[in-house]
C-alpha cells in the first residue's frame, strides 16, 4: 500500500502531464498534424550548435572518469561552479565565487534541495498565484505549508498588500517566478523593491530569517528588450534557482544550479547543508557531463525570435477571435481568460477541436487557461481556425 501522502499526490497528479498524454492519444487517432497540443512547456527550438560541439570536444578531451564519475563535492565541479559564478558576475555585477554555486538536477531539483535545506515541518512557504503547481508538491515533500497570495488579474503583478498581511512568524520562504509560468509576466523592479521592503520589515518584526527563492528557468526568454531584475541586488536573503532547460533547450538533461550568496544569513551553513541535501535526496551530484557542457556554453542562448514570432501570431490571433489575455513579456505561455467561469469545462470544449490547453486552477488561478506556444509555427497557424470555431460556441 502506498503512503497516505502519495495517495493524495496521485489523486491530484499534474493536469499538465495528463493533457500532454491526452495529446499523444489524440495524435494516434487523428494524426499529429491535426492535434493542437499547447499543454506542455517543452522547448521545440533546437539547442544551440555550440552544445553539440561542446559534447564532441569533451568526449575527445576529457577522461571518462571526469565525464562520468562522481564529483569530489556534491555541489559539483569547482571549475564549473567558478565559471558559472564569473559569468553571473559579468552579467549582473555580482561578486559570487565557486562556493556560492551548487550545481543541481535542473531547477526542480534545486528547489527541492533548498527547501530540504530550509524547512522544518509546519514552516510556511508563500507563493503568488498564478504559480507553477508543482510548488505545492515540493513544499509538501518536506511537510511545509503552502500559503497562497490570490491573483491580481489586472496585470498579474503580485498583490503586495495581501502578502504583507499573510506573512507570519512561521514564514520561512517566499517563492517567486519571473518571467512567470503561466502568465509570461515579468515582475517589475518596482514590484521587487516593494516586495523586498515588506520582507525586510517582517524579518525585523518577527526576529526571523525569511528567504526569498527566485525560480528562474525562463530568465533568458524575455521580449521587447525588457529587463528581468536580478534579485540578489534587492534583498540579502535571496537564493536563486536556475535551469538550462529553456535557455539552452535541454529540459531532459536536468542541469541547473542554485546561487547562495554570502549575504544570506548563515550562508556557509546554508551552502554546506545544500550540498548535503543534494546527496541525501538521491541526486548525489548534478549530471557530470552536463556540468562540463554548460560550462562551455555559458554565453550561448536559444534563439528566442522563434518564440517571439509564435507569441505575436498566437496573441493577435486569439485576440481577433475575441479571447482576452495579457500579452506575455517573457517565457512561452499565454494566460487566457476563459469565456465561462468554469475553465475546466472550457478546456473540455477545446478538446472537441483537438485543442489541448491547461486549466488555470492548476496554477491557483481558476477562470483562466494556459497555452504553451513553444510549438511549431504551423501548429499555431493551423489551430487558429479551430480557435475561431471554439470561440463561436461562446459568442451567443
């Protein structure tokens, strides 16, 4: 018999994955070209050619024990961590060293590592709806308690007045995700400054350390020249989680890192504990070959002009159909207002046209749906007549 905790997790398994599996089923029935699967944020832009070159060079240059063996430190290869630190310092005028970097099994692995490091049972973790639904499971893994801040559906910037009310002596961490999944919104510098001010005030009031965890897999996917603030500049107790899944189109390789700055309270202890957490959670260390690959590709980026073209075409096309949505500033998602209050029934109606989208309740924001536009451009073009038919159902 499985555990009670897992019974609940299985019962509430990811709607995103379920819709993706449904897409595979429909593709077998109707042909992949006739199914418009916008369910999963799986990058469809190829990895930069430098990644393939780096793999070939490493296989020629490096000893197999280095490429495929355990690392000396659970935090990862020191030279890789130093290279990551220097790259960040150059980009964001920070002052990190190798010791401030923990290589992780993607951003998800990094989040579990830092939550394992920080949480005691009953500690609270604040999230801003809409948010990536797996945060609930990650916090639950360590018997923490998720505290949701309700969504601001005007512009999807965080509701800081509600945040100030809900932060408590039990608050151990606050997770933010910008550019945001599912809205594509980038939190403004003004928002970050105000958020940091609230947290500073509450730390002093409660006499506790409250950690800001910035989940940043979409940092490099920002459009129209918009800047994504680097959060360690605004609040000392900031920890950054990063992934190369989107920036280098390597989601299946599971490689990323945590940044734990010296300014973090008891930073040496937190860094040491994160390394131990990496080991005892079963990761042991981040994939060694991938560590070496990304170190060679720190200045490479996925060509986001492809996503931008998709963004413009789908956004304008859906608006022409009569749907309401905020234009995303980053990532590769549109968050669209459902024409009916029950967005799950809207998702069900969309399936009749072989359109697969994810209900906003999966992200703590019912009444909306998420559409992932990291798909072939042809999929978007071919889907628009179907979206028009879907819209017509709700026009009367």
